[in-house]
């Protein structure tokens, strides 16, 4: 009997050792966006989940310093006047970088962040993945974006992604059913988050999603679409996203600091939002796209890919009451050919070709899911960026 109880205790100990990290990770995910923890969590992701490192470039590129910009004191959105400094504070800004004509005109940090802080991108990562798809197409790894996803990721046969073109995935028009509401505990995106925190496979999760509407007919934001693009990149190139990005973007753009991707239990990058960089290194992709994929005389991303990425080419992708959509980039309704990358809880890359301006804003806004809270609004942020771009010009 004594041996029996010892055996039970040993079994419980083994189960406890196995389960504790998973329980801890799940608990951290539950509290990831809590007001008292969100700022620190967003700059300490490598202490929460496993990661894969991006090494700083052998020849780091540093933006030239221009004349210091004074931010506009106020800006307006939909008839309301906002105090700029108050808005930055109330939206829990952790970093703001303004680049005009390839010179830094303003670089401010808040809430303990610094120029070397690696901050999580959330969905801004999607635009980096799009660039890697474009490079893979140009190198012949991906024959055509008209190809169905299963030509590269046969694991998706039988899922809602079967028969969907890579282009429809890029344009968030897969027809796959998905609830992206971060404020809904039972939404698909939060269900994915809990699954991810337990170390489960994102590939397997993507395979569970089902078709809801005809592909190519409706712009419906599904973050897992970007994971499918990540699957295609890794299968087509036979390399990890980190490794491919190190060679194709990180080195040629002269990234100044270490970066890293969050990875799941199978070692697959969280392509939909797990990129962690400094604010200047985020800005370099924006500058690259501002210059049509050219970086100091070297064509890093094909200019045709950049053009197609920021040009809605179907009625369901055009901006109307909301933003339009390209290849993992948001398109505004203005006349300045602006486009943006946006991540939940207040991450933004804003590019304005008319004023030759790039703005990157990092935030950790715990009230992001309150749609009545103006500092959480993407549209109000857009008007602030427009006011800054006008002032800097």
C-alpha cells in the first residue's frame, strides 16, 4: 500500500512539472492586457513565450537626424478637437517616431521604453510577412499568387482554405469564418490565443477553420490568414520565417538592434503578430515601402509588389466607411495615397508619400476594446498622423 501511495505522489509530481509551465503561460495570457501589466508585457514578450532571434545587421543603418519637430498642439477628428499631448498619454503611447525625407524629426519615448526597447508588433507583423511573400515570388519559390494555398501547404486540404488563392489570403478575402473580437472571451482570436499559450500548433488550428462565404468576394479580417502565408513561406523556401527574414530584410535594411519572433510549440513563428523590434527598426520597412521597395539604391522588394500591395483592386477592398485593404496593408480614404500597418492595442506604421513622411507609434492601451474611448480609435489616430505629416512638411 505504501508503494502505491508513493507511486501516486510521483505521478502527481510528474503531472505537476509538466502542467505548471502550461498553466503559468495560460494565466499570463489571461492577464496579458491588464492595466497594471500591459506595458511591461508588451516589451517583455520573450519572458512569456518561446522566441527565435533576429541578429542585428552587420552594417546597421542609422537615420540622419533632422531639425527637431514640434508636434501640433491640437488636431481634429470628426468635429472634435483633441489635445495632442493628452491624446498621446491617454492612448498609452510608449514610443513615437516621425521621419521626414529620411531624417528623424521627432523621437519620443514614454512609460519606460527607450530606443533599444523591443516591442511586440501585433498585426504590424503582417506587413513584414507580405514583403517576404513578395520576395519569395520574385525569387521563384512561389510561382504565382493565383496558386491555391494547398499547392504549398497540403495540410490545409479539407479545411476552409482549400481552393483559396494566395492572393485572396493576402487581401483578407478567404471566405473563412472567424470572429476577431478581442473583447469577446469566446471569440476565435481569443480561442486561438489560449491554444497558442498552451504551446499547441498554429498549423493545426488553421486547419480547423471552415468556409463561410465565397473567396474573393468579402474583405473579412482573419488573423490566421497571415499564419497561412507564413506556412506558405516556410514550405516554399524550406526555411524558417526568421531565417528568411534575416537574409532578405534584416540585413539589407541595416536593422540596428536584435529582434525576435514569438514561436509556438512546434517552432513555427507567430506570423500574424509575434514580431518584436525597436521603433526605428519597425520604421525601416515603412521607409522601404515609401521608396517603392528601394533601399539606398538596392531593390529589396520588387516595386511592382509594393504598388500592388497598397492598391485595392476589387470593389470589396476599396475604402468606404472603413479602411481599404491591399496585401496586408490598410489603405486610407484620403487623396494622399496614405497606407498603414496597424496592430491591436495601438501599434501603427503610417506612410504618406505626398508629404514624404513615416510615423511609427507604439502603445499599450488597456482600454483598446472600449469602442467609445476615442484614444482607442484607428480613425482618430489617422487624423493625428495627418496633422503631424502636414506640420512636418
